C-alpha cells in the first residue's frame, strides 16, 4: 500500500477529493495550508506528490479529527536501524484514549519518515504528548546519529467544513 500526499488550496483539493470519491483520500488543513492524502495499492492521481510506502497501519480515517504528523529525517545508511522495531511502536499506542488511527510511512522520494496519528480532539493530543508512553516511544537517537536533521511535528484538522477562514 502506498500513500501519496499533495498540497494545495482547500477548494482545489476538495474538488479533487470529490471527483475521485471512490479513492481512499483524506483532506486535512491548518493555518499554513491543506494536504490531501491518497492511500492506494496502485498509482496516484496527483501530479507531483510526496511518495511513501505504508509500513504499518492502525484503524481507519474518519471525517473529523485532529492529525499529528511527526516528520523524522533519517540518513539513508541508517534506515534499517531506524526501521528495526518501528512497527511495534504503533501497537503500543492502540489503546490510547482518543486515538482514531495511526500510520507509519517509509519515504520513497526523500529521507523523511512520517508517523501520523489522528485523534478525536486537541485535548487528546495534548494528553498524549504529556504521557509517559509518548516519552517512551518517541523517536530519539539514543546516543547514535542516525538522523539527517531534526524531527518536527505539525498538526492538521480534518472536517467536512472549510475552517480555513476561521481561527483553527
């Protein structure tokens, strides 16, 4: 299974999502812009997407929620070290309160892995980030230099409504 991600305006991506309603897609947005995810076993409809291979999945997307994307740049030669046991980490969070779905994505067109979690609301993300489990499984180098840059995270919102004009 592959995941393709493209960026654009809310209205353009919403039309694209509606035009291809038979595809597994999820539209998410924040104050900086919008992303459209496309999960498929085949090729994508996007012209210039970021490309990933789905390593591990937990649950299904819903039409409402808050998405936390953790971007983790890993050196090419250290991918096997990073990937060792990574799929077990997703299983550790499956019973976290408010968790809807999670994905671990292997990059196909760059060096940055993506760990995505979708939550019922921001309170659940806040509680998750302050939990001992988060500190336990958070992606850290543990004294090695396997990363090609600092990890970072971004929060997106999933809704049937266009919240771009509102303070999200």
